[in-house]
C-alpha cells in the first residue's frame, strides 16, 4: 500500500535521455527509476534484468547475455558494475544438470561458470527467476500495494479480481532454481500474461523493451493502489485507534528516555545504534486496536523479516501511567522476546543450521510514541525501520480486505538461516573498531573538532557535531555527508555554557542514535592580556566556556552513561597551557588548568561505572583553527615579538622535535582514548605538542 496522502506512481521515463543509451544503460536507467520510490521496492529489495545481444570476446559471435542485478545490490543506487552478466545459453544448459528441488542450492555454485566477459560481480540466487522467463526485460519488485494482496489468505482470488488474466498467481516458494522453472512454466502456459504475483513475496512483470517493462510495472502497481483505495474507503485502519499519539515534543522526549534504556539491555554483547520513526503511518499502527495481534503474525515478504526479524517487540505503554512502568518492565519484556526467539530457533532448526544469532528484537513498537529500531550501525537500523514501515503498509491493506497472514514459521526460519544467506553474512567485511559507538564532539565545526570527527567516522563511529556556530555546522555537515554519507553524522547547535542547550543537544543525540558512548569536550576560546588589563568579562568568559562548559557537558554525559550501564569515554581537549603557565594569558591558562583537574576528578568518579576520562593537550595547532584566526594570533605574535606569518615556524622551532602540530595529530590521540586500545587507561594526559619540557606531566 502507498502511505496515506500519496498519489499514484508517476511515469518518469525520459525518452530524450533514454534514446542515447545502449541496452545495459537503459536497464540501469530503469532500475534507478524503480528503486527511487519506496512504494515500488524497498532498499536492496527486488531485481531487474535485460537479455542483451553482445559480441563474445572469445569467438566474436553474437550471443545473448543476461544482465541481472548482482548479489547484495540495490536497484535505486546500482551502477553498471553492480549487474552480473551471464551467458544465456549456459544458463539454459543448467536445466540439464539440475537434480531436483532437494538439490537446488547446489545450482548457485554453477552460476560462476556461466559468467560472461569475466565479470567479477557475483550473481544472486534470483538469477534463474529472470533467466528462464522468455522475455527480454523483467522486473521483480516488492511494492507494498501488491504484497498486501500477496499476504492475504485469499490472495489468488483477489489477484484475479484486481487483474483478471493479465497477472497470474504463484503460491509461496523460496527464491531459487525451482521457482525459476515454475515461472518459466507459468509464462509458457499463460502467454497473454504481463506478470505474476508471488504469494507472500512480490511482483514479477515483463516487457519487450525497457520502457515497456517499466511502464507495465508502474501500471500494475497503480492498479493495486487504486483498488485498495476503493476497497478500504470509509473503514478505520487496523480496527481503529486505541491510543492517541502524544504530541511531537512528547514523543521525542519519550524516545530519548526509552532508547538508552533499551540499548543498555541489548548492547552489552554487540554495540547497537538506534533509529526513531514517528511518521503518520507508524503512529496509526502502533496506536491501533489490532497492533498486538497483527505484530505477532510477523512479516510476509522475505526481505522484510531478514531485516526486521520475524516479529517486533511491542512495549505496553499507557500514556495515563507514563513511561516508568515500561522502563521497569523492560528486563522482563526483553527476556520474554529472547526466550520466544530461542524457541523459534529450536523448533525450526535443521541439523546443519548455523548457530542462533542475536536473539534481541530489531523493531520496538510503542503505542502513542512510534517505532524504535536497533542494529549494528545507523544505516542498518534506519533501513530496518523502513522495511517495517513497508510491512505496516502491507498489513494495512491486507487486513482491511481479507485476513493478513505472515510467512509460516518454518518457511521464515529457512530463509533467515538459509546456508546461502549465512555464507553471504560470512563474506561481509569485518566490523570497524568503533562500529556501534556514538560520539558527541563539542566545538565540532572547528578545525580540531572536524579532524576528530573525521577520524572517528573513519573508524565506524556515529558522530554528533555540537557547535554554537550554525554556519560552520552546516558546512561541516555537508562535507561529512559527501565523505561518509548522511547516516553516521548529525549536528546540533549547542552553547556549552547553557544548561538548557546542553540537555537538549544530548536528547537530540539520543533520539538520533539511541545513546552515547564517547564525549569529546573540545569547545574553546582563547584570550591574552596582562593580568592588570584582563577584564572581569574576559575572565568570566574563559571560565564559563572552558571550565563550566566542560563541567556541563560532562555532567550530562555521566548521567546518560550511568543510565545505559555500558561504560563510556570522556576526552577533554585541554592545552599545554593547562600544565605550563604562560605570561599574559592568566584567564586562559587558569581555565585550562581547571579542565585538567576536572578530568582527574571525573576519572575517580566514573571508574566504578566503567567510565574513562582522559585528556589530550595540544599546543600551537594553527592550521584550520578558529582560535588562531583572530585576536589570539595577533596577541601571541606580539608577545613573541614576531610577525603573524612567522608563528608556525616559531612554535615548530620551539618544540623539542622541531615539528608542527596539526588537527589530525590531536584526532589520532582522541581516537586512542575513544577506542578499546585504551580500555585500561583513565585519568591520563597525552601531550601532543611536539615536545615541550615545561609541560611534561612528570
């Protein structure tokens, strides 16, 4: 089903653009158009193909080559190198060596022998579904509106009612060689058909040209959308409302309290990142009378439950009694879910099944609040939420016109613990050291802050940039989104001297990612003047930002770390001047010394909770620094009786190692304290100053 308020799918085919493309180019164009709309298919779901005449590089003869989406790809973002290419003639020859349904998985091992032109892209398990259909262009999509038909008890009859003879019906069968042969038989027996609905799965459509196939896919989906709009008109979704949504601010406040509490209970063995969704479609479902009964049935489409597990965990929240009973009941609710999942595994496992995976829920549904997803990283959590929203749309349609049914438990297990799926998981890259960790960096839009963020992002962390300079934040966000994608980085405007700002920024970080693991307190200013010329305003400003500000963000982090019970790491960016006095900068040096002593105190307080607190002391980091772009630069040059352009050389030559210090050097020290490399270190100071005897800590 399309989400409420959305119109029919629009045909976006641009003939002027398509006319200049070859057949593989048109396949790519069609795929990207289809994948750009989640009503057509979800992320990574579905596949497309084209049978193209190519010149054989060995014989020079013209041969038919199947271009089909490769294993693990996404049609919305795929490039040409994401398609597998296989000799159609060799694929046909595989029929002769097929030993029957009991042996169909072994056929995957033969697909590499059919590769055309040494293409390294692995062919997916869905390749036979495209190969054996006698059409040049084939789309396999997972549109909510069609799956809503496929997931009904009387799906065959509803398909006939909506489509007549134009679209056929096949009962559920796991994707693979046998389903490919079944599709082939269907096409031979129904030459007038333009496609087929696969029970509990999705839609196949085809055409003679790329444009024709695309247009047919849209037309068939739009017909389902139109039919459901008529069939559902005037009736309440999911049995009507049982719990009204809280207002938007209250929903976010509830998520900010719930997410760390859930994360505390599921994140001990594997760090988790959260995603919160309170869209209209989600709120309608989680607040409905049929929530628990429908959620218990699980999802239907294999792509859905591979991402979301077979079913979600519903948290019994009553706005009248508040969140405390929910939080107090989390241990029991999560333990029941784990036991239920373990029972599902034991009931369905085969002698050669892989070991049971993480038994914790991925999706958490909260009446009146929304949906929370937890996974190994932000993209995976977000995509899981998107998949469950697809499942909600399916349930809305299916339960409104018939009886909704999820995939049978054994079939769901056989997909989830499929040996071929396990092999795919084993091929995935090793997790980066900070995967699943969330960092907040104050002063995150400055030179040192940006370098720290980049270093931690490169190691897999999610990073929240906090800064008072909104313009600089916008620029930093744009840069990081280009380099790392939008998922792992967020920004929040924070004045570190404001209790309100600090608390709000931490709440925002929690709602975005589920919690916090690392605080880098880096916000800073600098001032220089003889003590007799230092005004109270200057003194207070230094103390306020560099001492009080560090206290406020640390206090908020400690509160959150203790709620999560997962430990934590606090890293202060202080200064050489916190250890070594400097004439003409009493306010700055005193505030920096306060930072260092505050860190020592916090290291004592946090140790029993696994909270580590360490300090990095830079010196003379001129490049990219906002501090060194104004009066401080002028004052330091004047104090040393040199020109401003001589400052970097002056500080380099003053150091023992005669080397300049850059933001990336500070970031490297921060990464050490943020990572498990320093798991047994707290209360420490690392000077990154190229050597300065007066700031030696011992």
